[in-house]
């Protein structure tokens, strides 16, 4: 599983005895990190010192020049989260997963099948988070846009990230948004949830109150603590895999 990456290390062995020496074991233990090298983290593994924006199940690190845009209903329930940096964006989703296995592999195949039904060829490539998808799609105005789908399986959760704009095709342009993805924290909670169900997201208290007190003009309100919120149904830029019940 992807969330267990980076925990291991190489241990030199005594060639004569085939066993690690005590000195080597001590050095290896000191060098081995206490948790993953980077996130997305489960809430129990997250470094405590980072400043993060609490959106409920998803805690987003504060990264310079990155704007957090959310679309929420009048009750403050978030329907979409997009991080914007310059000409690039990263759309995020977090979903319930089984305790014993990840769902990104199956989810990824469903995305590819959905894209193929629209005449779009998605290429599988090896990336920092494992196998990801890259595709070029038609935009409503007749142009083309690159999309890069990444997935991270965690303990009972899965994060999907969709890089858009320059970050979808230029890894250098994606560095700042990748920093955000690496610093994400998932608070899965203990409540039982159906596999693939979106984990609950909500506006921060200080952002929800002004949004609820203002009329909905179909756009976005002014930023509150770095969050731009709007009350409109999100436009999904990627196909949403169906749940097992077909919905």
C-alpha cells in the first residue's frame, strides 16, 4: 500500500555471521524515520508543527501563494476543493476505503474506462505516488486541456488528486501543489462508512459564518483566512467512478 512507503531502510549485514551487528542496528534505528517521509498523512502520523486549514476530514497545509477554493452548499458542507497556484490547479477528493486493501487501482481503471467512452485515451505512468493517469481532454470552448490523476491509498481512506493547467504536464510547475499534496492530513474518524463514500468536508467556522450571512450570487465570496467559498454545484473536471451499487 502506498501509505506505508518510506518506512523501511537498508541494513548492512555482517558477511561472516549473516547477522546485523549491534552497532549497525543502533545506527539503522536512529536513521529510520518515525513515520512516512511525506504525506498525505493519516491523522495519527501527521507532523504536529505544521499550520493547516481544517476542512473536517481533510486538513490542508498552508503553502505560500496557494489559494484554497471550495464550493459548498448553504449548510457549509463542501462539495469540491481546488488548490490554485498561478496557472495550475489541484482538485482534491477524499473517500472511504476498506480496512485491508486500497481502492486506487480499481478506481483508476474506472476513470480510464470512462474517459475511453468519451474518446479520450489515458496513459498510465509511474509517478511519485505510484501509477497515475495522464490524459488530454476537450474543453467546452473547443480547446484542449491536460489532466493528471494521482491516487494515494491510506488506512481506510483514499485521496484522489487531479492536476490541471501547467501542473498536469510540467512537473516543475507542479512542485508547489505537490508540496500541498505531500502535506495533506486525513482525519478518517471511526464511523463506519460505505466504501467509496466521500468523507465529510466542511467550511472552517470563521469562513462559514460570513458565507451564510451573504446572498448567493452564483460566484465566490471574498477570501476568509485564505479560503474562497462559493455556493454552487461543482463542475467535475474528471469522471467520477461509480459506486458498487451503480450510483
